[in-house]
C-alpha cells in the first residue's frame, strides 16, 4: 500500500467515525425532542378545561356526519358530563346562597347560556329553594342533565303506547276525562298517556340524567331545601325546525288523570305564570 493509499484510507475512517458519531448525536437529540413533544402534548391534553372537552365531544356526538358513531359518542359524552363540577363551569357561588333568592322581585329561576348554535344548546338553570320547574317536553330531542349544586327531585315520563296494556276500565276513565276536556273547549291541546320512568333525588355526585326523543322526554325538576343548579345539553335546541312539523317548541303539561301507580294521562297547558327566568352571565372558559 502506497503512502497516498494509506492517507486516503485514514481519511475515510476518520470521516466515517465522525459521521457515525454525528448521526448518533442527531438521533439522540431527535429522541429527546420527541420525548419533549410527547410530554408537551400530554400536558396540553391534561390542561384542557373539562367543559371545553365536553363541548367538543357534544359537537362530535350530534354531528349528522357521524351518525354511525352516535351511540359510542353519546356514551363518551355522558361520562364527561358525569365528571363536571360547578367550578368547571365558573358557577357563581352567590347563586347557591339562599339570601340571593330573598331579594325583592327575584325570578324563581336563573338562566345562564353557556353555548348555542343550530346543533346544540348548553346552559345552566338555577332554581330557588322549593321551586319546581313545570312539567315540559323536549320534542324530537336528546338531552343530558347534570346537577352541579344543591339537590333536585327529577320526575320523568315516557309517552305510553295506547295499544299496550290499557284495560277497558282505563279507556272508560280516559273517555270521561276526554269529554270533560272537550266541554271546556280544550280540543286543540295535546293529551297523552305517559309512564313514570324516573322519580328520584339527584345531587352533584349523581350521574347525568338522560332523555331521548322517546324515553324520559317529559320531566319536571324541583329544588329541595337549598338553591339548586343543573347543567343541560340539548340537541337540537328549541326553536329549530322539524321537517313536516315546523319550529321545535317547548310545551307544558299537567297530570290530568292518574290511571295507576306508574301510568298517568298528561294534558297540555299554557306556560305556567309561576315560571319565568332572569339571566346571569356565563363565567367559565370560553367555548368556540
């Protein structure tokens, strides 16, 4: 081997060693960057406020393009809503103070709009002690209700199929009430059989209550001895259009006839004069 060949070989070896070490250095640096990026990504996920995660999941759940995933997404949304607390929504603690509700001209219910578009409505209702939100429906809607302060008694109803398990005596009773209703000129008001599906007390540690277009679609909510607040998700919102029916409106009812322990007859009524709301601002994380 000539002197020139030796020099060339040595140069190649030095270059190879340098390149190999540089490659290792770059790989280690890249690995460290990947680890930092993963940690940063995990931290960002952890730091997302719960209500924002819930909001994003609600949009996904009620996206018409994802109907095939609806059941899975709804279950996930419920789990997220189960975990929500008053502080996650920036809830004003003064609304939980009974003294707030003793002020002159204070409405029996305070409404807080969290977010609304054509797909979902997210809101908070706060009820004064002992006040009952009248029995009302949610036409063609899904809904989730999570108590975040105080305690409420929730009573829900599902429309009962007339063709199932209704005796001749039941029909006789129904006919008598129907005749009386028509005599009072109430022929345009809706009347239906309904089965009691829920009647229980819910506190802030209770699971989310759910309603569908057919199950527990009618409910009344009563605050107990202290002011109570609950967070609501409805889809679609009231006033959106229903194909073949028109605007989606809320209707109110009373129990016109108790048929059995779990079966009643509901009759549509005017909006009860006792039910009116004032409003308060949403103080939680901005949703967009």
